[in-house]
C-alpha cells in the first residue's frame, strides 16, 4: 500500500484536555509515524506518515478529539515528497530528531 504524509492543524479547545496525548496514542496504535505538538497560539499541529486508510482514521479522530476537547476546525493537507522536504527544512537541527521520535517512543 502506498504511504502518504498529512500535515494537520486543529483549533478550538485542544490544549489542556489531553488532545495531543490522545492523538499520539491513536496514531501509534494505527502504526503511523510523525509528531504532534502544542503551539503557542493554543492550537495543535501534527504530521503523520503511513497508509492512507490509517491516516483517514486518524483524521476522523482529530475532528472530534477526546471527550473534553471542542474542535472548532481541522485543517489537513496531504504533502508530496518535495513539499514535505521543504516543510521539514523549517525545523532546526535540534528540533527535527525530537519531532520524529514523538510518535515512535
């Protein structure tokens, strides 16, 4: 099965409600790799890589999140290899290894 990569950003009440942790757990259980992190603006962003069916399940989860979350918007964008390389270039050398270990540890 072809592997795909999706970037997503979620806004609403998504910090302090275990959104990031539960998304990470869901992605791990689906066999996906990538990362998920809180942003200073109160949103959560992530990048996930894996088979299309597992990514669809993850994105469905992201639309609702855990019980105490209130998702206002989910923005998702599937990235081509060149776009992914450009996106990853925005990480510093110190950030990049940690980012990709988040879903693997």
